[in-house]
């Protein structure tokens, strides 16, 4: 599996000639390796597909803000989604252009912000100036890590028990890279009556969710219309990012952390986790999961 990397890439506009002049670079998202497979019947050399993992720098105003180890795919979705879920921009209209540079050892995504967003970002950088630790996605202070979460409680969406089960089942069928390697996370967007309308995969669970956020924004899909579904555990950052998308639900295969539960409660979000077959646990706002097929969509 390969993915195309283009540079520069405006989110909107640009003439056809400008788009055709963009140089395209391909990067494999998976690689075939040979390993020794040990089984009850003995050992044998066999081939297996494994996912690639690439350092991807997300730079704003010429300054690297974060370096993520990520799957080399869906670069523009990643840039836009990260910008949105980290509160750097409020919409894609605040991004002037996205330029991608392949440096061999990694990829630098240069994100050019429009004037007002750039002014906010520069002020944020000055406020956070100081020693940098290895925190949440490059966040440089405890206050930023524990920033206020977006409120989603006013959305009208409810889901049936069948919706919860179906959302996870359908997401499992929308993971071609995981089917090939068994080693990546996925984040999907489930809309009642339509199924999983979009999914993104990555070696990092946060990256997959950022890529989903960017894909939804580029497609013009509103978070209030569906549920975020993830194949990972639910940490506080996953709740923060799902809330930034605007979804009233986060549904997960694995368990949540205590802080994720408290943050979901604060956001007015319904957190459903440990979805295994027909079984699942509801940790916050259980009244939005109803029995039977009745539901109300925002």
C-alpha cells in the first residue's frame, strides 16, 4: 500500500494548472518482511506485512509544534485534523496552505495560517515559551494539557443499543491496513441509518482520530450527526479530540481512563467502551443509549 504526498496543497481554491504542477512523492504505508514463525508444528520462514512508522513534524509559522510517529498516509487530513482538535484553528478556512516536505528520514508538514489564526498561534507560543517536555502531542504546559473541553451536550443525537454494536462491527470492516498487518488503530464516524461513513487508520490512536477529524472537516460532515468510534482505549486526549469534532458519543473497543470519564462527563459526552460482541459498558450519560430502534438524529 502506498500513499501520495503532494506539496504545496491549498485546502481550497488554486487553479488546475497549480494543482498539476505539484510534485508527487509516494511512501509505502506497509512493508513486507520475512520472519521466523514458530508454531506447534515447528518453525518456518514466512513473509508478513508490517506497517511503516514515520516521524511527521507538524509546523506552524515556520516553527515545529509537534513531531508524531505516524503512518505515512492521509497527510492533509492529519494536518487539518490536528490543527482543529488542538485548538490551533477553529475551521479549515483559517489555514492558508499546507506544504509537505519529504526529508527522507521523515516528513515536515508546514501549515500556513491566515492572519488572525497566526496571531493567536504566535501569542500561544509566547505564553508557552520555556523548557519543553515530552507531553501530550507537544503540549508545553500542564494548563494546556488540561485545557477546557468543548461542550457537546446540546446535540440531539441518541443511539440504540443495536447502533453501538453495529458501529464497532462496521468499523472492523473498514480497516484495510489492519487487515493486512494486524498492527494499526482506527477511528471511524458512525451515522445512524448510514453506517460508518468515514474511517482513518494509523499506528497511533491519536493520529487516527486527528486524521478522521480532518477528513470529516474536508467532507463537510458535522460531528453532531454521528458517533466517533475507536479501536483503542479511551484516554483524556481522545475525549478532548472527539469533543473538538463535535460528537456527542465516543464508542471504544477498550476501556477508558478515570480522567477520560471525568472529562467526558464535563463535556456532556456519552462514553461507551468495552464493546465486545453484543456487550458494552456505558460510563457517562447513559440516557442517550435507548432500547429498540427508536432514535433521534441531530
